[in-house]
C-alpha cells in the first residue's frame, strides 16, 4: 500500500486552537509590504552618475588627445552620445533588455527636459546680466528718454513710455482679437455650415502669416488709404491681425474637446443652441480658452515688425494710443540695442528683461484664472448652487402635502 505525503497535523492547543510550533513559529509569513511602482532607486542614480563621469572622461581624451576636433558645442554633443552609450552598457550588465530600453527612454525624456530648462535659464541669465546694470535704477521705470542722450549715465532716462505703450497696445489688441477669435471658433465648431470650411482655411493661412505682412496691411489700409496717422491704435490693429488666428485655432480645439453629452443634456432640458453655447460649452472650456488668450497675447506682446511700421518711434511719453507716435518695448529694444553706446545697450537689455517679466506675469495670471480641474466649480458657482438648494428646500417644506388619489380604471 502506498502512502500519500500529507501535511503534518498540528495538535490542538489548550484553548482548542493549534498549538505553537516552537521554532517553526519563526517561519511565519512576514507582514505584507507596499510595493513601490516607479520612482528612482539607488541603482538608477549610480548608473547615471557612472555613465556621465565615464563618458566625460572618454570625451575629454578623444577631444584633447585623439581626434582633431574643437569647440564647446561638439564637445557637449559627443559627451551626450557617449553618455547614452555608456548608460546602455552599464544597464545591460544589471537589467534585462526590456528594462534597459525603458530606462533609456526615461533618461532621454529627463535629459530633454533638462536641456530645455537649461536653455531658458541661459537666456534669462544672459538678458538679466546685461540689463541689470540699468534695471537696478528706479528711474528706468519712472522716466522716459525725452531728456536723456546716448552719453548720459544710467541714472537718467528710462523705459516708462515703452512700458505704457506696450500695455496699452496689447490691451487694445486683446480687446479686439479675443471676441472675434472666440466667435469664429464657436462658428466653426458649433454652427458649421458651408462657410465653416473656408473660414477654417483662412484662419489656418493667417496663422502662418509673416508679421511684416500684417504691419504692411494696416499701413496700406488704415494709415495710407484712410489717412490715419501712425499711433498706438494702428499698432494694436496690426497686433490684432497677428493674435486673432492664434486665439481662434486654440479656442476651436478646446471647444471641440467639450463632451457632446453635455450639449445633449442641455438640448434635452429645452435649451436653445445659444443658451447651450453660452451656459454649457463656454464655461466648460473656460480654462482652455484662457490658455488660448494667453497664447495670443504672448504672440502679440513681442512683435516688432508690425509696431515698427504702424506706431512710429518717439522718445517722449505718450499715454494716448489714439494720437501721436507711441513706442513699445520691442521697438524700444530694437532701437537701442543696435546703438554703439554701452549705456543704450544696457537700457535695451533692461527693457528685454522687463518684457520677460510681463510675459511671466501673464502666464501666472492665466494659470491662476484657468488652472482649475475640469468640472471644478468656482466660488460664485458654489454659492449659487447652495442658494438654489436652500430655496428648493424651503419651498418643499412650506408646500402642503398633496394626497395621492387612485383613479378608477375605465371599464369596457
């Protein structure tokens, strides 16, 4: 007779349960530990550091002793390629091929992001280092160049006229471009019809329109044909031509992302197309619309060619954009950076630094205004919902209960 290998049976303990197994109790299963998915381990850090150090040493040997190459750009490119090759070799010694490919893609993504950040930091640092000499004086933001010559010190003169001119021209251009752009986006995405395709084609063509053409258009139509003088208003019209297709294209993409079920629910409740667009589609797409507006403003605030042809240049302060020449920050920078005087060049870089700060403020404002998650309500919307809920509750409590009566069934 053959015997079966059965697990040993534990004798019952004093309380009726299994008796302790003595040394076998130490072999009890350990408590479960939380698995960590993703993240950076010590092996990852050491592998990246080793590949970077080894590739740097090999690159130095090749550039200084073996290859007849020179130049910082080639050195960095060769270092990066050697780093990727070294990282693959080191990773292959400890990981399987699939994990090596996964880690290599992660390293490529991280290095690309760091490269972009480094380029932005280099540009900001260069402009700040060249312009801080003039921007550190308060008079740069409170005075114009009306009574300042090219050889005067940096404690005299400033860019107040250019700052005010840029803000006024950008404000007018935004006032003109945003309603037109959003209206065109609503027409193409919600209304449609035979004209939707020609309008979309025209908007796409205007997106690639050179800025100098927009300036020439306003110069030929508004200034030469209608007889208007060069002013901040004419410059704002040229900026409107540049901003409107950007706002339209971005707004159309955002509006198309609104779920169709929201429109169907509005129509099912008896809402018209206008009420659906105004109360459902546009509020849902509000964060994306704010981003579209900021993209258009960022495109218009740094344009030089349209402003050069339509606003004119003056060193005097002019706060009226509808009369007289008015300078802006891009035009101020273009005019002063090319001069052979160090102080004028420093003022131009200080104006560039000011322009960068203005763009940063615009993007932070857009992030604050339109950075809510989809479906997240504003404070005003929450207060309105609470008020409606209290009103319905009060009406339900005060209304008398109506008895339910059964209707007799009609007999044939």
